[in-house]
C-alpha cells in the first residue's frame, strides 16, 4: 500500500511537471503571437529631387514596428494603384510620363500586420527641356565689337544659358537670356572669331532646382571690322533655315580677306539627284577686288551699289558659297547684279 502510494505520487508529480511544461510552452506561443504589433502610421512622405522627366523618388520616416513598407502609386487621374514593397526608407519609380501628376501613399508591414497608409503625396514629373537646335542658331547682328545670336525656341524652356568662348577655348562668364536672342556682354575684338554653346533651362519645377538640357555643340561667329554692320533675317520660306544677311557701312567687302564674314548656311544632300541646297547669302553695299585678282578687268577695283558696271547700274551685290553634291562649300562667289532685268555677273575665288 505504501509502495503503491509512493509510485502514484511520483507519477502524479511527473504529470504535473509535464502539464506545467505544456502550459508554459502554450503561454510562450501566445506571448510570441502577441508580440507581433501593428506598425505605426507612416509619416514624412516627401519627394526627392526628380532626376529626369520620367523619374520620381520619394522617401519617408521610419515607422515603429514596421519591418518593411508597401508603396502604392498611380497617375493622379487613374483608379488602379501599382503596389511595390521595400525594406528601404525610399523608392525610385522610373518610366513615368513627363509633365504628369502622380499619387503616392505608404504603409508599414510587420509579418501579417499592416499599418495605416500615410497621407497621399501628389508629385509631378518635370520635363527635361528640349535641346536648342544648333541649325537654328545664327548671328542676327554683327559689328566690330558685338555679336547678337538668335535661335529657335526649345520645348519647356523657361530661359536659356549661353556660354561664350574665346577662339583658344577659354571660357568667358556664362550668361542667361529669357528669350531666343543673346547680345554678348563679354569683351570682343574686331575681325575675331568667338564660340558659343547654348542650353535650355526649365525652372517650372516647384521647390526643386531647375532642370537643364545638354549643351549644343560649339557655334562660331566672327565680328566685323571697320564701320560694317551685318544684320540677318531668317527666310520663312526655307525648310532648312536660310538666312539672308545685309552688310551696311562704307567699308567694302574685301575679296580674299573677309571670308570669315560669309555665312555658310546648311546643305541637305539626301539624294544626289534631288539635292536641296540652300545657302545663306550676304548682301553688301560695296565690294573690293584684290590687285592680283585673276580677272584683270575688275582687279583692284571697288564697286558700290548704284555705280555703273558694264554700262548698267549696280542693283545689289550678293556674296555666297558655290555648292554641289560632292563639295557642299568649295568656293566663294561675288555676284554683281545690274539693271532692271537683274543681269548677274559672278566672280569666284578659292
């Protein structure tokens, strides 16, 4: 009887220990489950500087109990959200549409627990401005001490930056223009070449810094000498951008010395049988032939509009380049146009 009671007591003791262990284990399981807490609501959602017209980066503050985050975003006018998950505190979305508003909202995740979404952030994709077309650039006015450039308007341009250069490549201070013209403010010398690069700025970027386009390639222009003034006007009937220049002043154009003053224009040679050649032209009041010019009849002479030439009155003097399919600009030519019928007398030089 005593032995039985002893064994019974031992069995009961073992059962109690096992029961306590099971209860403790169950309690630990319940406690562990209770430890998974709902993340706090995400705050501080804000946009970081857009890098291109199709990218938005947003960031947010760390939320308590959040192990990762769910980001929902969409066009502001769309109904369906796109869902992305991340463990970081920021995310970048690429391939978006330019000049478009997007909505973003973020919430924390802890296991199977989801926190409340943040306030919706609305952010616009800002457009990278269009690059200035270098073929549209031309010197609207040139004197011995000034060069005024003009170009075609670029998309999404708030203003333009102009970087002038000396011929040796050393840069002057960069300047800005609210329109599509620029009159140099750097020191210039007569009969000297200068280089210019232009880029577009889009300042309509809210609180973010302005977005800038790439620079154009270098565009070169030469100042005049004497009392010459060269002004240019774009020909609206030209598909390429033909510019017609007029040179005024008493200083004549000197053949073989003033080649830098001749505009070259642009030549479109897409098909040698249907070549479209449009060259800029320079009209001047007077022209001087050198003493050793190959045509001895005009060598050493100066001719002015209104003078008598070959028994006719000079109507105007035109200077340009001759062109063909193989050599877009191989020779310069002076054309003296006379009389009411416009008789043309061309004189070429290499």
